[in-house]
C-alpha cells in the first residue's frame, strides 16, 4: 500500500468537510456527535447513539446515509421482530416447466452498507443476537451457508435511555461490538431556535450525496497507517488493564467497577484515536485524541457495581477517574 502524503490528506479532508456540510443541511448543531459518527465511519466500526426521544438521532443517521453514496436501510426494532426479519429467510421455489423445487435464500435488510437499527433495545435478545455475527464477522450464516455482507458495512443503532417498560437491555457481548457509544444531548438555545425555524417552514432541506463507498474504504485503509507511538500504546494498554477491578487497580476502579473492559476496548481506542487524528489533518495520534475518545469507547464496556449506582457514579465518572489514575508516562 502506498504511503499517504500531505496533499492526499488535504484532498480527502476537503471531502470530509463536504460530508459534514451535507449532514448539516438536515442537522443543526451536534458537532461533537457528528464528529464521533465520522470517526466511527473512518475506523470501520459500529456506533450506538443514545439519547431521549426527539433529539434527531434517526435523522442524523438517515442524513449520513443520504450524504454517502451507499445503500441505506432502516429497521424499526419492535418486540415482535424475528431474526429472519433482519437476516433473511429461505423461500421454496418451483420451476413450473420441470416441476423441480428448490430453496432460494431471500436476503434481509442487513445486506446493505449502512443499517440503521432504530431502537435496538425494543426487540428481544434472540433478535438482538441475530446481529452479532454480522457486526463482528460481516457475514450471515443461514442453513449452513455463509453469506458475505457488502463492504463497507456499518450498524448505527439508537436507543432511548429513559424508558424501561417494554425494552430489553443489550447484553455485554453485543455492547462490546460497538466501537463508540455516542451520547446525544439537548441542543443549545440558539440551536433549538434554528431547528424550529428550519423544520417548520415550507422548504424541505435536501442532503446531497458527496462520497461513495470506494472513498470510504480508502479512508479506512489510511486510518491504519496513522502513526501511533509506543508511549501511547503502553498508556492505552495500562489504562484498559487498570479498568479491571483487581488488587493492582486504582481504588475507585475496585470500588465502582464490577467488570472491566476487555482487549477490544484497547483496539477500539487506538483505531478511534487514529481516525480522529486523520479527521483533524494529522498523520500521528496524540494524547488529546485518546482523552477525547476514552469515554465514548469505554462507557459501554464497564459494568458498574452497586456502590457506583448507590452513589450516583456514571461510567463517564469512572473513565475520568481512570484517566487521572493512569497518567501518560
């Protein structure tokens, strides 16, 4: 693979700027959320967006799908959804000329480039688990046959953190498949005013398509080439290992964490930091990239203890304590 140059980066950064602007045709504000979504795109990982209803999570993902010249499908997850509704099913077909019957696999909506799994926590565990192989291996196995998913392939899922009735919390194994857990918060007062003005007029905003799949795959390959120093590598390793409540772990970790992050957290943090560096026009990741992404990468990979719940400690509080306890040496 050829090395990337400054001119290459500037050219692709201009394309990424166009992508941000295209998303901005439909989304007001939420700059940090959009950046994290693009980081997930560049790193080739899946993203879980969490926020209360009405903050534009679904619209954001749909706008990204429209801005990318990729096949986009949306699945509304409901309690009665079955795995075959996502993966596909076999159909019995008959040749009317010969009378011969055979089964044909009818592909489900997961066979796309960008899958919006809307309200993923509203469907039962067996249907949630149907996405595990697709998210990790990017394949679907059905009736003994393995089907390859198109590239690139992303799952962008949404969930509401408030409602508990009629929802099924995502299992740890599924949460670990998401590169980033993105929190979507309320807009500022000016942003909210702009949203009201933009969405209640007669003119509908159209999101232009500005990037195609080959460019996305090329950018993902570039991310792998971004330099990551040995010092940062050791720091990420120490931080992930320190998140596990053992005797050598920091006091706050032993008190507030029941189960720490696994090796996939370190992989995700490094790839996300590299993607952020490239997004900001740099060929080397820095400490700032890791600090900025530590919470989105780690918050869904920490199982907190009863003490943390009793004292009102969140996963982000634990990540902040982890950053303080494990400084970059």
